[in-house]
């Protein structure tokens, strides 16, 4: 366990989506693949 609340995770994910200009987990996966973070 990381010791952070679900609200904190939600906030982090929302900020990441905003910074990457995406709106879904699917778009996040595509962006990660495009950047070579996953294969």
C-alpha cells in the first residue's frame, strides 16, 4: 500500500490527463505506447 487516498489518486490521474491532453484510459495507453513506455 502506498498510504495515499483514492481522492489523491483521482486528482493525480486528472492532472496527468490534462497535461497530456487526453480524456480516457485508452488514450493514456496509446500515448504511453507512442512514447515507448510500454510495448
